[in-house]
C-alpha cells in the first residue's frame, strides 16, 4: 500500500512539472499578461500614445521569439507600435522631451524583476513611465490555473 501511495505522489509531481505549466516555457505569454495588467493601471499614463516601449534590460532571459510574441500581443491589444527600447535609447532617438521630462507620444514599460515561484506562479515587478511626474510601479502575480496562465493579483507599489 505504501508503494502505491509513493507511486501516486510521484505521478502527481510529474504532472505538475509538465511543459504545459512550466513558466520558463511560456515566458512570452506570461509576460504579455503582466504587461497588459500594467497598462490597465493608471490609464491616464497610457492615453493618447503612438507607441509602447519595452525595456527588458534588467532581464537577460528573453529570446527574440519571446520578445516578438510580447510585441505582437501588445500591438494587437492596443493598436500602437511596440518597440524594444530603454529610456536612454528613447532619449537618443529624440522621443524624450527634456523640457517636460517625459515621453510625449509614448509610454515605457519596464520589467524590473521576475521571480519564479513553485511550478505554476510567476511574480513580476514592473514600472510604467510617461514622465518624471507620471510613473507607477506595479507588482503582478501570474498563475497557471484551470489550464491557462491568468493574472492572480496586481498591486500598485509606488506612484510619482
């Protein structure tokens, strides 16, 4: 009987570790959900934008395919161009207004930190920047539940 119990526990553990809910295998999809949640916070910061800039400089684990997946999702959802650029790169491109200390036509979404928890949960620390006087920080938890990756919770952590 004890062997059957151990075997059952082993089978449950194997099922939990399947690729279907391995967050590292679905990082593009999971990140897109976290960034969509970020865009929905303080909507005034994202109103009337012509582009969304994504800054992944703190995170080295994104493949080109994952970045394209995230860009495609956000372009479809918000009907604007999505570019990969840091604030410094936006300044070099002339997209930053020094007088206003901000982005005139766009918003910058930044992934600050990712923490993989267990086999089915990912915690993000993100920020949304429009100007020195218009930015927020958001912590978001994405969880694999009922066969899908879904936002579990999203909380503003700071505002400027």
